[in-house]
């Protein structure tokens, strides 16, 4: 019995072509609408601001490819932000140990999502939604307003430059490259595709179902915590509401990038292009002075359209 796995990449894949076309069209329209939109400075700003969404979407993609979904990402972002800034509170000596601790906590929360899903048999949508509620409640019990303070040097993560490129953007691209290589060449990465493609076939093939599931959710939690650390670096404080829109935002690039909500299909490149599309769209709407609330509406419409297109397409394959 054949299991699903990462197919050979083809640049002609519909999602890649469609996203590339949309991105080019937005760049052309933005350049016509504003001279500043097409500037190098704005391009670096877009990459800088895309970093947290890129981290969160990358983790979400791993879970979706494995056949699940993670609705706790936004809550993990908030917990990480508040815990990191609140504990460090400006102390340079505490920053690195707490950063490691927060990233580890994010991975542990993600792994717990996987364990609960496996042990109870409850759909991951319900498990991660429940985890999100628990984490958000704990955060708001701790504080209702931004807390703590990051040391000044940690701002380099959000605002620093490497060869003229935003440091956070470089880290995001590096993480994406590592995940892409992991999925393609590592046995555990290929197991994620097999698990999402056909769970029973994967089990019969000897693939460690439990370990693969927990790995996908742990990676999602780790990357969500990294997004939380980015927000601390950018704002200098821990904001309990910083993750409110991150869960929805993390799903958008994944589905528009060609991943199927059901598992077995999804590409890092498609997700990255989805992140770029969403970030460019938000940037363009800001230049056009469109309200943030309308931007949320547009993202919701994009998700519905993308899911409808790719669910229908997957049924024909």
C-alpha cells in the first residue's frame, strides 16, 4: 500500500503560479498608487513585518500537512510575549535564558496538544481551541495590559539588519529553508506527509504515528513562541492581546499556498508566498488608508475562497 509523501516540486503548480501572479499584480498596482510603495525601504519593511506571520504560518503548515490544525497559535504567541517581557523586565542577563525557556515552553504546549489529541481521540480543532481558551484565560488573569520590558539590545531581532536585510526576515527565511529540507530529506519529515495523506496506510507502513504527530505540534508551538519573542523585540513589552489575530492569520498563507485542510499536501514555498501576499496586501491597504478592520474582513474572505478552491480541487485528484 502506497503512502503519501512529498512530491517532486513543480514550478507549474497552480497555487504557486496564482500566488506569484497576485503578488506581481499587487506590486504593480502599489507602485502606481504610491511612489513609496515600490521603494527598497518599503520592501525591507514588508519583510520585517512578515516575520512573525512567517513563523506562525510555518508551524501551522506542518500541523496541517500532518492532517491536523492548530488553533492555539495565537494564545501561545500571547503567553510567550507576556512571560518573556514580564519575567525579564529589562534585565539583559535574564534575556537569553528566558528566551530559551519560552521557546521550550511553546514547544511543550504544542507537544501537549499532540498528546491530548492522540490519547483522547478528540479532533485537534477542539483540543487546540480548548488549549487556546485556557492559555488566554491564564494570560488575562496575569495581566490585562502590556507588562515588562525588553533590554534595548534585544530590539536588534526586530530592527537589526544583516547585509541590508531585516534580521527577523533572515531568521524566518532560514527557518523556512530548514523546514523545507527537513520535510524533503529527513525520514520524520516525509512521515508528516505520509501521516496526513493516509493515516492508516502510514500506520501499516510502520511510521511512528504518535511521535510524528507530537513532533508537528511541538514545532508549531516552538515557532509560535518565536513569533511572540519577535513582538517583544519590536514593541519592548509583553502584550496579552498580541496574538488575537495570529491564529486566523497563520491559516491564511497555508491554505492560499496550496495546502489541503485534511493533510498530505503543502509546500514551504507556497506558504512563504502566501505570507508575502498577505503582508503585501496589508502594506498596500495601509498605503491606501484602509481600516485594519476591513483588512481582517479581506483575510477572512481570502481563507474562504482558498479553502473552497483547494478542497474542491483535492476531491478531483
